[in-house]
C-alpha cells in the first residue's frame, strides 16, 4: 500500500517531533549502557577557584551574590571572586567596592562590551586553576562547588556543568511552571550525555572549566555552547554534576522569555555554523538531534497540523487533529490568563511554554541566518531582584 504525499509529510513531521523529544534520549541511554565513561572523582580535591561574574546594572543582586559566594563551603584561601561591571549605570560598582575582603576584585569596563567580553577580561586576570562561571542573580548552595570540582581530579575532565532551577515564581506561574518542567527534562538529557562525557551545553549560571583550556570566547556566540565544543576539540570530557545547581527567579513576562530564548538560539546557531568542521561523529549527531532539529521544531509541527487537516476524513488523522487543537487551545488560554494577570495551572503552562520556546528558537535561527548577532543584549528585568529565591 503506497502512501500519498500528504501522508508522507504527516509521518515525517510526526517522526521528527517524536525523535527529537523521545528518540534522542532513548538512544543516548542505550549508548550509555554500551560505552559509559567512568570518571574518577576525589572529594578532597580542592584546587584554587576563580569565580567570574559579569554584571550590568545588577544593584538588586550583586551584594547578596558576593556574600553568598564568599560563604561557600570551600577553603577561603582557595577562592577569589572577580566581578566585571559592564559600564554599569547604577550602584553596582559601589556595592562591589564596599566589600573589604581581599578575595573580591572589581573590574570596571568603561565601554559596554557585553557579557562575553566581560568574562574574557576576567579570565585574563584570574589566578585560579579552575574558572567558575556564574550569573549575578543565581543562588548557588554552599556545597555545590565542592561537588563540581571533585570531577577535576580526573585529568580527562575539562569542564563540569550544573543546571539552573526555578527558584521563585509569581502568582501567575506560566513561565515558571513551564520552565520547571523544561529544566527537569534538560537535566535528564544532561545526565545521559554526561555518561558519554559529551554534555553538549553548559549552564551559563553554573559551570566550571580548567583554566588552561580557556581561550577568549567569541562575543556573538553562546559561551555555554562554545565552551563544551572547545573542550571536546581539546580531547577532554564535559561532565554534568546533578548536585550542582543554581536557583534563579524566572521572568513572568512572555516577551522577555521569548527574547531570551530567541537570542540563545541565534547565538547557538551561529556557533553551530562556526564550529561545523568540528561536528563529526558522536558530537555531530548530538548537535543535530539536541539542537538543530529541536530549534526547527515548528516546521514539523506545521507539517503535522496541515496534513492532519487534509486527511481529517480518516479516523487516525482526525484524532491527531483533535489532539493538536486541544494542545494549541490550552496554550492560547494560558496566554490569555497571563495577560489578565491570573494564575495559570500546570496543565496549561506546559503547552504555553513549549510553544513559546519552539517559536522563539525558530525565530532565533532565522535571525542568525539573516546575519543578526547578539554580542550585547539587555537582561531580563523581571528576573532580577530575587533575593529570597530558593531560601
């Protein structure tokens, strides 16, 4: 029995979406059983660490961030905190200077250059054996650093990443609840990739790198994607530490979240293009599966939607069309509730966040293809000032 063109389009779209979100982790799990990398950890391995924080108008958060970092469960003499103020126009510089601890150092950048340029400058000045990258609004529990650096006792390990969790949600909860489920799924993927030693992306709020592997990052690329690529090219492993996590307040503005997700995708797509010659074998398959095909998810969703409508005279496709209608209607209701300032249930928040993210990433890829770069961008204002996140 031959398939019509419309049926072929439906099956390709359905297979695409299924593979990206279910097939990829399944194959990762099977590969992990066959070729798992065993990393030697050492709990008393305590190398010197330089904590690097790029800050742009972070007066709401930089004070508690520095105090929290200095209080980590780590030998004081082995820790330094470097803050780059990216031409801040508020009290960020004043707050950092108020710390009399010799381990804290402020680097003022008179001309705004963006987060990556700020991190590059800090890395030049860092004295630690390990560079620890984090954000000014990220709460990190006291014991996380120890849990992460213990992996560097194995000389094959070049980078260790944790993952961000939602630390505080507003009453509406649409972005926060959707993001919480998204991060749990990404945590599963990171665990599976870590078994192969090839975690594809670091978390910008919590990851660390051997200092000798650092080279100036390209400002227009996503540093949390560029770093693992460089580590892999150097023949080293990138590992995920499940007990290393940061707590951040999620923005409840769909507009801010859309802009953030599209920027990340645009920077990632550009990194994919710049490093395309290095994407071979396992790493190439991971990038295709975990990044590129997922960034383009609206394409198969549209394929399935249109073909389901054209084939709605048949029960299986009519059922598929009904399920899609329910999914999109739930997302639309969630958006309406957000606009009205009403609380959104998790049942509605998940499709809303999934569609927002899928659309934003496709827009980001298109922006990158059109030549737009994001070496400088505005922070998500509503995600700042989360002094009580996670406490």
